[in-house]
């Protein structure tokens, strides 16, 4: 079995690398104030969206670990608008970090994060959801988009 870090580890690694790139002033973006404030808005909004899904999982005693079998199909709260609100929140926060840190390197880490999530984590998780919940999960997928 290949080793894949848990999504939050990948997220925090990306944030760390963006901050390091900004501090080293690698490929800086000219930073008007509105970009900085837009960045902070996206960081806060993404974090709230991400944690709202996480809190809902906790309240419903649903398994949140990517590599363990799901035990509940969570379809309320932010899961009414996205099948992956925690990933949506992480992407928004990474975009915000890139804007607030004012470095093009951030966009590269954002794109890398999205590619890994879209090609590794989401297909794996959706396959497990389908195996465990079957038709119920298929119906949910028909009603709610993968991202937004």
C-alpha cells in the first residue's frame, strides 16, 4: 500500500511552504491592500466552511479518517451544498494564504493540492462511500455536486 498523508497534513504542509516562499520573497505578487484583505477573508471563510463539516462529523459520530471505512452518510449542514466541504474550505484557505502572502508559489501549491485531492483522496473516498452506502450514496451524488 502506498503512503499518502492525511489531507490536513497536506494542507498544513502547503500553508507552511507558501509562508516560507513569502518570507523568502520568492516570485512575489504586487500586493495591493484589497488582495491582502481578500486573502484573509478567504482564509477565514475557508476555515469556517472546513470546520463546520468537521464539527458535523463529530456530532454525528461519523468517521472522518480518509483511510477508514465510513460509518455514516452525512448529508446535512455544508454537505447539502458540497460533497466535500472540508476540501472546498481547504482550497479557499490556500487561495487566501497565497493572496495574503503575495507569492505566485502559493498558486503552485494550491494547484498541487487540488490535483492530489481530486485524483487521490476524493476518488478513494467516493469508492468507499459507494461500497458502504450503495444506492443511498448514488442518490446523494445526483443531488449534490462534488465541489460546489
